[in-house]
C-alpha cells in the first residue's frame, strides 16, 4: 500500500487491513482523535510512543507530546501536522 492508497482509503467507513498504529493515524485523519488515541496508547513500543506523541501534538498538549517524543527517542518535528502525518504513514507503511 502506498501513501496515496492510504489517503484514498479515508473515503471509506472502515480502515484498510493495516497495523494498529496505521489504524490510529487513519482514525485521526477521519476526525476521531479519541479512537486514534485509544489505539496508540495500547502499543508499548517506540512506534507506539511516536504516534502517541503526534496525537498529543494534534490535541495541542505540547507538554505531553514532548514526553512521548522523548519516549520514542525523537525530536519534536518542525514540520506541519499534515507533513508529519504523511511522514509517519509513509514510515509505517514501509515496514
């Protein structure tokens, strides 16, 4: 699946058959932050921490986001949320 395919799936009612962190990003893009957060917070990996960080950045809770970026061993990105979403999806799809 490509980034384009993933974005096209946002027209559907349900996410495509992808890993849970991609599902979290899918739900966030569909406007269901709560569902996205619930999915991401249950993944105890650095990728889970990274998506959790992104979601708190979306929420505007930068203090919490900083904590989760630190847990993911990443810096807070300088790009827009849209650019970060694209990069995160691309990164996760490549695995």
